C-alpha cells in the first residue's frame, strides 16, 4: 500500500488497537486527514474506503465515518486494547450468504433510521425523533429471529453462548436514547 496508508491507515488501526478510538467514535473527515498527514484529499478518501472495506469502519451518508462495533475484535484486540486470543475472534463475514444478506439489509435499514433519529435531535424535533425511534423499535421487533440466527451461527463456531452480536448491542444503545423516556 502507498505511503499514506502506512501513515494514516495504520495510525487509525493502531488507535483502534490501543483503545484510543472506540467503537462508535467518529473519524476525521478526509479533508482533515489530508491536512493532518500532508496528502491529497483523494488519497485520504481512499484510506477511509480501505478501512471500511476491511470492516473496521462504517459510513453514514451526511454524518461521517465511524469505528465499527466489531473493529477491535477484527484487528485482534478488546475494547481496552488488550490482545484477544485467536480462538475468540468472530469472523468478519460468515460463510452463510443468506445470513450475511439478512444482516446487511437489517444494518442498512437500522442505520437509515438512526440517521433520521440523529437529524430529528439535531433539529430539536421531538415528535420526529419519537416517530423514528418507534420505527426502529418496529424494525428490531421484526428481526428478532436475526439475533437468534446470529447467536446460533456463533454457537456453531464454538463461541460462548453469551456472546452478543451486532444487532442486539446496537439495539440496546438505541433504546437508551428514547426521547419519551
């Protein structure tokens, strides 16, 4: 990979590995990264895409690029930056294409609705925030079988039954932001 990746991409991976960047943290914009590392904006954008391709980040259109909830596991560290034994790592992509598709569609819809919640809060529109939160709760209810299927998949890999998956962890954090609460 080019010089930029060794400087910025590896720097971001190191920050995730050491816990300086935690799951959900926002990354700098491509423009800010370009200024920080002294490279072209297109090069910075390419590094951000590579991080996303590696499953370490995800982007929300109009909101930014965020550290993926499973990024520490995917690079072999826990949330505090301590190494994880190789036997406890979750595969980046399961070997079940149907499960991957269902999870991807769920996450895309969840992120779209979450964006609506963020927009509503930024606009101080409590009614819209409540409506979007209800929409998210409906989505979660409609996909409870997905969490069960993911847990079964992880159990089949020999993982502990108490391990959480993407969908339930994200769902719990969203419920805490209920504007009526």
